[in-house]
C-alpha cells in the first residue's frame, strides 16, 4: 500500500525561514523529496527538517535526500535537522547532511550491519514469494553505499545491530542551541558583508 502524505504544506516565517516535518512512518516518499527540493529552491536562510514518527526510510530516499541537502542548496542556506523520533539505518544520513542537529531525549538509533540488512531482505523475499535473488536487489547495494557514507562521519560499526541511545550521536554531530545558530549565521553574514537576520523563536 502506498504511503499517504502526512502534510503537503511548507511552513515559512516572516523572515523566509522554512520548516518541514518529515513523518518517517506515513509520508509519501516522492512527496518528501519534492517538498525538500521545493524548499531549497526558495533559498531560505534556514531550512529546518523535523523528523517525527516511527518507521524506516528506503535506501533510495536516504541517498537522494543526502545528495540534495549536501549539494542542492545555495551557499547561504543552512540546514537544521531536529530529531524528535528514533532513527533507523539510512535516516542517520540526514544528520550527516545538516549544518546543525538537535537530538531529542529518550530516543534511540539502530543501524543494521550489511549482513543483517541482507538477512532482512531475504526474509522479506521469502515472505513475499519473490524469485529475485537478494544480491540482485538494488537496496542491498544502496545500503552498502549508505554505510560507507556514514562511516565518514562516525565509527558506524559501534552502532551495528543494537539499540543505542540517540544521545550517542551528539558525540559526532553535536547538539544545537539558539546561540550557536546565531553564531553560525553571524559568521556567514559577516563574510558576505550582510547584516545578520533575526532568528526564529523556538517552540
């Protein structure tokens, strides 16, 4: 069954900053990509992506979002990823593509090893009575690429096949506060001879 959209709206404030909620369990994946692509096309000073809900994003979507967030935005656009849910596998790539990260308390991160991911695909293949060999499944190769990318940002093997408190990710991505965001914008604006815009209020 096709996932139904959680929200088709892109929220903007008076300063042109954009906020998008990404529901990992309910959003239509093509809609997620289009919303983020549209938001980046508006060249906001700040794009906030808030991860909510439970579920796993497909390998294809994770790679596509990583690519567009790393290379598909204007230089002055900063990306803040707010994590208000647990993270599974490739969803951690969104943190790698962010300029700043906020991590919620009492959540977890779970990253499958390539061997474990292969076992999951095999069980799904048998359950669905699919003839295709697992090694021919594009998701397996894509997941291998996800693990290679993650390993550039954190020792990914330390997270394999276990439920780890999400606070562990703060060691590699830090945790955000408003003063840090202001400092980030101030440095960027001074280098470009511009005035620093007022930051959106939290809450």
